[in-house]
C-alpha cells in the first residue's frame, strides 16, 4: 500500500475536538434535562408511527388517518423544546466559535467572559420565550382552543404550549448554569 503524504485529515479549527459521549448528569436538574430529551425522542417515535400509519392508510385503504398533519405540525415544535436543555447541557448546539477561538489564543480569560455572556444572552432569550408563551398557554387552556376540524379532529393546543413553556424554562436555567460555570472557570492567564 502506497502512502500519500500530501493527504491530510481536515482540521476543524483551533482547539476543536470531536464530540465524545454525553456526560452523565451531575445534578437533579441534569437528570430533568435528560428526561425531557428522552420524552422528546419518544415523541419522535410516535410521530414516525403516525406518519407511516397515515401513509399506509392512504396507499392501502385510500383513507388517511385524521389529524396526523396537525399533530405533526404541533409535535415538531414540542420536540425541539423538549430536547433544548439537554442539547445545551451536552454543548451540542451548532455554533461558530471562530471569534472566541481567536480571542482565546490571545486572552483566555476574555474568551471565557465572552462565552459566559453568550450563555447569559441565551438564558435571557429563553426566558423571554417563557414570558411570552405563558399567556398563550393559559388562554389556550381555559379557552379550549384546538387545531383541526370541529367535530372531526380536535387536537388541544395547551399541551403543546405547555411543553414550549417547560422546555424554554429548562433551557433558560441550563444556559444560566453554563454561564455561571464559564464565569467561574480558571485557566491559563
């Protein structure tokens, strides 16, 4: 076998390691984040079964399953918010750390402060989601609002709004924890 020295593995940038297995939760809140993520994964399985059942119903019996389209539309948002806190806990969000990597090269303490600021901004944004969705959740709960066709398929909206509130609150708390950890890190000066 001939070696080709001019071929090298692509470099993702300074200090970027491939992700390893997720860390085991070290607190009750970490376990809550993992639990929400597991529920989101189960919801994905339910969505998959619903879509496939609908497709089979259409193709084999010329009769689709009522409400699948509405359910999938609501569930996609629910899955995102159920898995948001654990994604942040495992630091698996898509990000571009080019600026922080350059700053880290010259001033690691400043880079940690910028990282803590980013986490704090994320916590504030998720807090705003909770702030603005909570009244919608309450209105949907007491108003009996639904998605679908009256008397045929009525999927209540409040459970999905509730999931958004719970998921956004968990993500806000997780980002606060990450901001606190980033501000407390010690490293080379």
